[in-house]
C-alpha cells in the first residue's frame, strides 16, 4: 500500500515529491525542481502569510528563501523524511526569524512541558494565539447565540 503522506507530484502520478527532489539533489534536474515549485508555491505562501499576518509580498520572500535553503541543503535531506514536512519546517523557521526581526516577542524560553496538550512539541516554545486549524466545530456552535424560533 502506498504511503498516504507521499504526494504524487506529477500529473500522471508517476513520481512523488520526494522522488522529484531526489532527482534534483542527485542530478540537478531543474525540471523536477520546477514541478516541485508548482506543487508547493501556493501552500507555502498561504502558510507564511497566515503565520506572518502580512501581505503577500513578505510571504513571497519566505517562499523564495525556502526554495534557496532547500536547494542549498539538498544533500542534507533524507529521502525517508516527507519532503512536505521538511519544506514547511524551513518556512516556519524563516517566518519565526522574520517575526523576531520585526520586533515580535516570541517566548523562546517557554518550558515545552507546560504547553497545552493540543500543541505539537515542535511549537511548544511559542505562544499560541489562534486555535489549531483542524478542530471540531462543536465549541463554535456552543458559543454562537441561539436562533429565535
């Protein structure tokens, strides 16, 4: 059975994103890199814009720097790790660096063991201001005013 975390990056499903990145890493296949850019441009820009709370231009900068860092670190990437997670980790770190550079106070010294249960350990040192993206909407419905009959 195919791994559901692997993404078919080619229209015909013949290559996963990891296989395309491995082609770039091993053979400097720029066509494979272009396919990956097309696949990840929108999700990474959207992620960066939400994380930064900023206009698209700053999120585009994060996208560009994410691509540069991924290319520079291609030899360090393990083909056993999902490429998507690695790219989003790079983008996340760049967003945190950008926020720090803009003077946003991040609680870098927070004790991860005191984080709420629904906060991933990788994010536990940072303040949580918004609810997790994937939530059941039961609490929203309970907080909404009752409709008159």
